[in-house]
C-alpha cells in the first residue's frame, strides 16, 4: 500500500460496503474531470467522513492524498484488498500476518488466489497464532459466502486461470471445512474402475457402464443431506490431462443431478474414460455449495 496509514487497521462499516463497488467508477469520473458530488453523491458524502475509503481511493489513483491522476486501468477495489491482504500474509512479523489473516474474514468476494493464500497460511504458517487467525477467518468466510460455492464460481468463470489455485485450496481445506471432502482412489484389480474413500467413513467407487463413467458415494456426512453436491477434479484442467468427455460445460467440475439421500448419491462424471486414468482421478473433492440451490 502506498499510504502511510493501513486501511485494514480502520473499521469497515456498512456504509463502506454500500459504496465499495462504486469506488472505481467514481475514480473514473475524477479522471475524466467530472463532478464527483453530482455523479456519485453517495460516494462523495461517504468520503467526507471515512478515512478508510479515502485511502483506498487514493491508492486506486496511485497518488496518496490526491484525487486526480487515476491510472487508465480500471481497478476493482475488492481485488485491491485481496492483493494487500495477501501481501500482509508474507510479512516477517507474526502480528502483521495475523492481522492480515483476520482481515480476510471481512471479504465478501474473495478470489481464488486470496483463498489459496489464506488456506496456505492456515496450514503452513510457522506461528500458531497466525494459523489460528487464518482458520478463524476461513470459518467466518464460509458462513458469509460459502467457500465451496465461491470456489465453484471462480472456477466456472476462468477454469484455466483459477484451477491451479483452487487445487491448493481444496488440498488444504479438505476435512477442515465440513462441506469440502477429499476423495482418495485406489485402482480396482483386473477391471477398469476405482475404489473411493473419504474422511469420516465416506466410501464408494468409480465404474464404467457401457460408455458412461459413474461415481457412487455413500456414508456422506449430514452436511451434504438434501444437497446437490459438486465433484471437483482439478487435474482435468491440466494441458496433458488424460482425455475424457466430461458431464457439463467445465471439465473436472461436475454437478450431481440428484440430491444426497440418506448419505448416498450417484453422479454421472462423463463418458469415454481414458485407459490410463488413475492420474486423472487421483485427487477428487466433494463440494457442498448450498442447500436447495443449483450449484452450476
């Protein structure tokens, strides 16, 4: 951040939330020489009393304390906070990393990179206080935005760009967030297919029925009951991934057509599986976006 005052030290109010999406547009108005008060009266009124958003706008403009010379590139304020918080997670002082981790809990639309950075901090940071702060932030985020749902959204929006970061998030959060379950596979002897096992007693198999590939799961935790889960297979996004016709529009991201009932669900993954496919299914994840909603 270019400002001497860190905006993440300042409280984020409901008024800040209301104008957050309009800040970049307001900056464009200023860049063009327009009247901020006339075109964005709510933003102008809020800036008069909010140091935090004045600092954010100044950072967007690349000139601390100035309301002019905004860069010609449109900047998303949410992305700005993502970048600043990720930078905070790499600070040498544990207190700075913990403070940045706490800040993540206030985000409403965290990106894939931000979630990956927070998940890495929650599992890999050398300081227990920082790990605890990151886990608390993840819990807060999951309550507000549903991390599985957010991962599905960012993957669907830009699969090739987001999937590598999402793979790291899923690997670290599987089992830590109840609605993310890691699935391990073991090759079936003799015939094509795999045995599947997950934390908490989840079990099942992947089998081929004619040209179709089905995933059968049972023993799912109660958080998945009456949910249409999504199966995530990050390796399907790799350029050298074994070819397969995936169900749905996004390779490796497959929504179940049926609701989980009594802990069981069958998911059509696709068709025409490759002969050498163990690497494709080695890391799979079961995601429970939200009850009663269409996940994709």
